[in-house]
């Protein structure tokens, strides 16, 4: 049962992204960055949930990697977004 729940819970942010695109929201840079933030934080939540339920360690490792990749990609895109600081 824990395996099915992990897969279903892992798809929640992806389903939310698909629903927002289907509703007509433009898929721009800000939208994708928000998705990366939500997915990274959701992955961290799943790591903690699996740890509290004493699930197999493989799920904790998988969601930890997903969180690191999502947050890392968010930070990488933030640095290349072209925003300049005011006053410099």
C-alpha cells in the first residue's frame, strides 16, 4: 500500500501543473519556476512522511533526490533569469 501512495502522492504536483495549463494559464518561466518550488517542497514533505511511517529507505532517498534536483534547478534558473539589482 505504501508504494501506491508514494506514486499517487508524487503525481499531485504534476497533476496540478497539467490542470493549470489546461485551464489556460500561460506556461511561462514564472509558472515553471513556481512548479519547481512546489515540487521541491512537496518532495521534502514526502521524505518526512515516509520517515514518520517507517517506509522503506529507498522512498526517502528517491524523494530526497527529487527535492534536491527541483530546488537545484530552481536556484540555477534564478541565477540565469537576468534580473539586475537596483542601485548598482
